[in-house]
C-alpha cells in the first residue's frame, strides 16, 4: 500500500540542510559478537515493515517562490511507492578505528536524491569472523529525532538477539505519521516576540590543523554520579537540561570571559506539542529554540535560568525563537556576515537532552559495548553541540564540533571542565 504526504516546514528545512551536508544525523552501535550481515539485512527489512518513514523516499513537486534566498525551492513529499530497501554496506578493515573514518565520511556525505530511503547503514569489522562490530547509521534528520534514533537502535538489536520472537510482535499502523506542524498552535496563539534574537558566538579560534570534518568527543558519568546529580537537580528546582547547559556556559565564561551567551535548545514536541502519537511513532518531532542567558559563577542559578528561559520561550515565543524554518530577512541581516567571519559558526552552544535511551548491555549473543552519536556541523552550526542520553543508569555525553572552528585540545578542555562541574555539582 502506497502512502504520501508533503514534508512539514521543519522537515523541509532539515531536508534542505541535509542536501548541503547540514545536520546529518549519525549513530554508531559498538556490538561484540560475531554478526552475520544477512541477519543485519533482515533486521533492516523488518524495521522498514514497521515504520513507514523508513520505507519512504523523497520526491520533489512544484516550485515554491520566496522573496529572500532561497528564492525558489521544490516542495518535497514523502512517498512510499517504489522505495528501495535500506542499503547495507559491509566494510572489512584491519584498522580498529576504521569505523571513525566511516563515521567522518558519513557526516559529510548527504544521501542523494532518488527512490532510496533516507537512511544508510555500514557494518564495519576487522575480519568476517570478528567479534567486534560497529554498525554506523547515517540519516536525513528530517526523518528522525533522538527518540526515533534510540528506537531504531533498540529494535535493531532486539531483532539481532531473537529474530523469531521479535517478528511475532503485532504489526503497527504503518501509515505515514503527521508532520510536527499538525500539533502546533497557530503563530498568533501567544507568540508575542517582535524582534529577532541574534546568535552570540564564541571568539574565533586559531586552529592549527583546520579540517572540514565534524568530530565528536565522548564522556560518561557513571550511574552513581548521575543519580547524585539528578538528586541535586531536583533539590535545586531545575532540570538535567538546565544543569548540562549551565556546566558548559560557566566553562565558556571562564575560558572566554563571556558573560552573555545564546544557546540552541532541542525541544521534544512529542511531549510538549499537541499531537497525540502512538509510542512507537517514528519521525522527527523536535524544534530548536534559541535562548539568551546572562552567565554568573553560580552553577545552580545559571541552571535554573537555563531551564526557566527555555520553558518561557516555548510557552510565549516558540515561533519567533525557532531556527527550524526557512530563513527570513532578519536572519540574513543578523547572521550571514558574522557566520562568514566565524568559520560558519552560529551560537556558542547547542544542547539536546534525550532522556533515557532504553538500550541494554546484553542482546542474546551480542553485547552493546558503547554508542556514539553525532551530527554534521561543517556547513554551519554551533561551536559545541552536546547530546545527552541516559544509558544503563549513567549519562552519555557526545560533544560534537567542527574541526575548522575548534581544535581537539580546545574541545577537550571545554568538555572536561564542564564534566568536572557536573560531577562536583552533585
């Protein structure tokens, strides 16, 4: 049965960026246990049968005209008719870090136009009978958010663990889910902002070995540290998102002397929008809102400010604060020249707190040893893009950056300083 619908404004924006190498979403599952590529291929086929978005391609319709760049673009449509299977490539490479090269290449290589799904998968291993496997997943961000990426990983691993039992699950309603705009109020309903909020950037860095490459630095807070931090978050009447934001803001204040910064915050509209969606709905249901913060040396005051301003912005200024839309005149006026002057950087910081990912350590004969998460930031983006996921009781932090804008040493200092603040805050 074929199904089709136009992409919503946010999906259209993300697909537009993807075609130019922007915000390509990636996840690497590090799995121990001998893995047959045929089994992975069967798992991908099963996932396609359950989620309509995974068996859609994008076709392009009539021209839409605008008064500002891009002056014209084609309205995109999700279409299930004629979509091919999810492509799986198998790479045998004796280099134990070969998966990093595959991830780096995936982060700079958009999925081309055509009748293929907006997802590609590479199985990287040293030898065909290797115990260590790396499943590298790259996707068009218009088709999935952090919750969908975690769902994809869970269900893929559950299939690998026991294909027979998983396939006994009752089928889902496999119609294309609605766009996020279907659950958002009209712009006139409470959005009272009248002025554009420009991005505040980090000072331009001298990078000794500039490369057009998106990279990720990973850190983890153990279960006891995360639990202690969670208790402190509740006692200080804020959120984990606020605490993580505060840790990086205070670090940037210490490093660069900045007392005011803007932050890009990913907002989960599954919870905060007005759509009623089944739990296993696969798609992209997020917005990215810009907030502005005066940073003091008080950790918990900054954390409360980060949390409160995000909630207030979502309630009152959601549309005007969102950067998830085709750019208008004000954006060009405020951002284009500073972006050119600052290695295509916008805000100093972006934070996504995705909550509990639901991933386990053991999946039948396989062990999930770690997860790497990243988005491409070379086309444009914040200086640091922090993704936080709870896993096995601990907190995974993936800190993404572009090697044209920040050095590895600088990102390591910023990240380790921020993590130390989180560890001591509890």
